C-alpha cells in the first residue's frame, strides 16, 4: 500500500464563472487562514477578471491546495495575485 504525502505547499483561491468548466487562480497564499480571509473579501466585493478586466458574473469561488508538481514548476516564483 502506498503512503500518501499530505504535506501542504500553500493554497490557491480560484474562481469559475457561470458557463466555464475551468477554475482560474486569483490569489496564492501560504496558509488556509489567509486563503479564507482573501476569499471572504472576494465574496463581498468581487474583483475583475485577470485576462481582460471584465467584471466577474456570478463567480464560484474555491480554495485549492497547491500540489508538489506546481511547486517544482515554480508557482512561488510568480506574482501571488
């Protein structure tokens, strides 16, 4: 039986618009508490989309853990928001 590595590398606050299947990363944090704080602010005051600055229409927000593969690819070298 393989042992799962449950080490946490951080959290991503992501959104998905109404007619989309894909989650888009909006914010990157080290702790779950920071991710929840950011998410609470986004629910109250929805920000604009990254790609084209349009106002998000009925977004669905989700906190997703960062995977080891993403760390190896350099997720922490990017701009966190």
